[in-house]
C-alpha cells in the first residue's frame, strides 16, 4: 500500500516551490499540488498516517556538485521511512524510489543506490533528467554529511531520534 500511496503523491504533485511548499501543512501542499522534497515527504507521511501506517521523516545534509556550475555545495533532501513488519524501509516520494532497505542500511551500502535506480527505469524519464534526480538518489548516500530521523505530525514536529554522521 505504501508504494501505491507514494506513486499517487509523485503523480499528483509537480516539483517546484509553491505558496505552501514550506508550510508543513500537508493538506495545503496537497491541494496546491506543488512541492519540493520536504513537501513531498510531508504529504506522503500524512497520507500514510491516514491509512494507519507508521512512518518517520529522514532529513539529510549532503555535498552535491551542481550539474550547471560544476561547483560543490551543501544541500538538503527529505525522505520517508515506513514501518514494515519489524523494520523500517526507505522511500523517496520526490523521486518515486522504493529502496526496499532502511536508511541506515543504504547509508552503509551506498553502491546499492545505483542498482536500485537502474532497475526502476526512471533515469530515462524527462522529469528525472530535467530535475537532476540522480543527485538525490545515486549520489546521495555516498555524500551525506549529517542526518536526522524523526517522527512528525502535521504542524507539530516531535523529535524522537537524532543521529549524525561525517562524510
């Protein structure tokens, strides 16, 4: 069910920055139908909660190289882990990727990201090419500087767990 919900969020929201993108209000973001990675993750989490599915936000800081300027910069990305059975499984609703592993597993096995993305077939899509999504998928796990794992509730964030790593 989580994969179906992620697909719906990916299909219904277009990438960008709208009036409510940074509001933290999933219903407003959903109605506006435009968001950045944080908005996609907030809406995905909200829709999971409506179905009674436990999830938590993963927020990362990572080093990226701009495809346009070729300069390195530090950026952020947001993903969601979904509680499935006894473990957590990572989803990226912005890029429509299901990792089938936990965030921590992907962090310790960054080479798996390319294999997962290749199998998805999404690298060929116009949206992926235009938005440089490979930065947030294939390149992400090997370039993470720090990350936070936490539960959120719409408009009321509750920090449960904070971990930091160094690249």
